[in-house]
């Protein structure tokens, strides 16, 4: 019944409430889409369960750097401490995600099929970061229109034919490109730092230092952040995602040692 | 204040639960408590939350008893067909992926946290955590259920890589026992299942034989029971 889903407030009958089982396993029967099957269960705006926090990105002289920590939060608990939130999509693009990890995993699976099919054309050209950014925008926006979003904020960066690209897409399909980008808490804490200290044609070292500075601030001030991070470096030569490493925080300020000595009870 | 009768008898079966699985050198150990509740009543004090999917892959179930049972039934069925078609035992990763697909694609309907663990000749012992939402993560050890909240600190300190089978089993039994001590929704016995190249071994650690912790005392003989 074509119009069933337009019947607002209609409670699905028993036959309609089908567990979505068979189709998902026969990947080839569906084209590139994470859309619900026609006639299948209608799912509505969900809530995220296992989430990742900020992702940061910036352009430097030779390419693009993208960074994120490796925490997977479950509400207020830091449940997983080694989650990969940066994934290499093709040999010139990296995707980082804030938000629900399962949706990010589904997106990387989808993009993998997209890239493989594109390579199979073997026509001398491959999808670049701009193309993938546009594709992701369409996917996110279309899911938003069905009230069944992929609960992520994405940062997509890459280099093709010498052109550096850095863009982001939100869970409702808001998308833009810029010289430096952040998602999640990073919008509020990292972006101001970037606006003040980013400059054109930074070296790799300068770029990393700036990212690490922002990540450290996020570790201090974002309760979901941990200090175990990864940085991805995309240049014309390819993609390198670092092994996770930890930043060193500073706690030995004199002012931190006895803050309530003058005013007991102060927080 | 006693619980409202209808709430008490009609609440859905939930396995409050503590479940975990640990990879050791040569295989995996799965562990779980045995309490199933309907609201505040203990509907089953000896349930078996470690379910077989294939000869070499097992599943720990938590959350809604109904949801976890139906997912495990579907996956057991698919893996059975898959093994026939494949001509060799299916891998733990395949089992994990099937469980993940069901959890992810039906995320609005299901409320079950699962741990898939087993042994295959390609990856040895593997543990896959599949929490609510359908994220799939391969981990050296995984915990789940309401009782797992009490284990984060303990395991941060007590788990170490490359444990032997004995060490891993002691860790699992102690962990579940600690969770049972504090979580009202977990209780009963500790069941463990070891899966390795040689096969599968099920063990039963009786409630009154578990280690005692802070402020707990050993039961003593009384006229009610001679021993």
C-alpha cells in the first residue's frame, strides 16, 4: 500500500511490522543507498548510543590534516577507548565522524562499495574528495528528509590533482567547505583557535602543532574526550593515518594546587 | 511500598544481566550471570544467557530477553545455511557481522546488547562487542548488561593482555561475581563457556561457591539445611 507511510499516527499492523532481515544480506540487490526498503519498516528519528566526539581538520602547505580522539562514549561513560573515527576512503580521501559509531560504520561500508564500483569502470578517472563530499551530502540530506537521519557530523578531506579539499556535512545535510573545520565540541573550542592561529601554507609540523593544541583544549574541556588521538595526513602522494598516541596535559599550575585556601567552599 | 500488581506481573522479561567475553592465548571465554527479571520479580534464577550459534561461535545475550532470543535464532539459522554452503565452519567475524546487521538495521525496534565470541583457524580466538545501536567492534575483551557498569574500574586494573586460560577464567568468574554483588538485576550462578581449537567446555560456578566480597558473609549450616 503505497500511501501507508503518509498516514500520520497510523499504528503498523502485525504484518507490516516486519523484522528487516533478508534484504540487507543481499547487498547486490540494492544500489548505493542506506534508504529503508520500500514497504519496509519506517524508522523515525532515533537517539545515538555509542558516540564519538569532535573531529578537526585543516589545510596545510602539502595537503590536509584531520584529527580525532579514539573514544567511543556510551552516554556519560567512556565505554571504548580505541575506536577508529578516521577512515581512509580512497587513496586520496579520509572521512572522520562525530556521533553514532554504527552509522559511521555503515557509511564507510557504503563508500567502500561506491569506490570499488568507481574503480571497476577503469576509465582513467576516480572519484575525488569533492565528489565524495557531494555524495555524502545527498545521503545525509535525503535521510534527514525521511526523519531517519544518520546521526553523524562528518569531515571529509583530501587532495586531488594538487587541489586540497576540506569539507563537512552535518546530520541534517548542512554542508560547506573551508580552510579549517571542526565538528561537535570542536566548533566551539577549536574553531576560534583556528580562526586566530591558522595561516596559509603552514608546514606539516606547524599544522600538527595547531591540531594538537586544539585537541588538548578539547581534552581539558570536553567531558567525552580522551587524550588518545589519531591524525590523518593526506597529500598528493596518498594517505597516512597515524597510530593512536597520547597528548601530555599540564596540571602543575600553582593556582591549581590550593584554590580554596582563601575562600573555603569555592568550587 | 509494594510494587503495583500489574506492573509486576506484566513487565517484559529483561535480562538485567552481566555478560562478558575475554580473548586468551588460544581461544575465548564467555561468562554470564543467570538472572532474568520481569520488573522486580526474578522470573528465572538459573537462565542460560550464553547461546550457541555454531560449533565454534557463541553469543552472550543482554537486555530484552525476547529481542536477544529472536536475533540469536535468526543468526543461528543463517549460519547453519552458510556453513552448509561454505563447506567449512563459518568464521567468528561472519557471525559477528550477521548479528551486527540485524542489530543495526532494526535499531529502532531492538533493545539488546550482544557479545559474539568464538574460535576459528584464521583469527584464532575473537571477541566482538555489539552494543545498542549496532556498532561492531573487535575487542580483546567485552562486557555488557546493567552489571557491566560496576566492572569498568575493576577491569581497567585487572585485565592484562596474553592471559592463560586459567587466568582468564578466574578473571571472568571474579568479574561476574563482583557485578552480581552490586547489581540488583544480576544474580544466581556464573556460567562460563570456553571455546578453542579443541572444542567447547561449559562450566557452572554455583552461587554459594563464588568468592565473597566486602560486607558479605559465608552462609552457615542451619536446621533448614544440614550442610
